[in-house]
């Protein structure tokens, strides 16, 4: 992800949304484009086949995985839930994440943007869990 580095050489993008589902092998959604979250002030034009989502990610929303940054399973479920993915894909991804211990039913989920609760997932009380850092 050299393309997403800032002037200081810091990687600013994280694989997100349906692309993060694919990275964690959650559901059978096959994204037509690569989805990345970048900071709101990020100015570079994306390469062909890349969709940018602008958001401020907290450190606990991102993990390093095989040489790239990716949103955690919980953040990924919240992002795709807010983006209009089909209920079937969201439900399958949520069940798989629960079964694999990537998220837990306990705790509260904070939706992207910081608000509590406004997003309903098929299993409503999810929190980050063991295995979310690969």
C-alpha cells in the first residue's frame, strides 16, 4: 500500500468494508472493487478499482495483517452494516465472526462516527474479541 503513504511515509489507508470481509474470509461477498478507509483530509486520487471511504479510525479499529492494515472484524461488520450490504451477507458474516471468536456478543458496539447503538446488527451486542489481531 505504498500509494497510501503520507509525506512522512506513514500508511494512511486500511482495507475496509467488503474487502475486509474477504480478508477475514467472512461471508461469500465478492467485492467488485477494493475498499479502503482513509483519513478525511487524504487527497490522493485512488487507483482504478479502488473505492475510498473517508473516516477517522481509532487505533483499536485497525489491525496489522500480513503487511497491510485492515479494519478489525467488529469495525468491518459495523462499516458494511452502515453501507447497505445485503442482509444475507451481513448476517452470514456476523454468524461466522461469532463462531470463529472474532467478535463476542458481550459489550457494546460503537458505530463508525462514534455514536452508540444506532446501527442494528443481526446479533446486537457485539464487541471485539480474541483473534481480532492476526
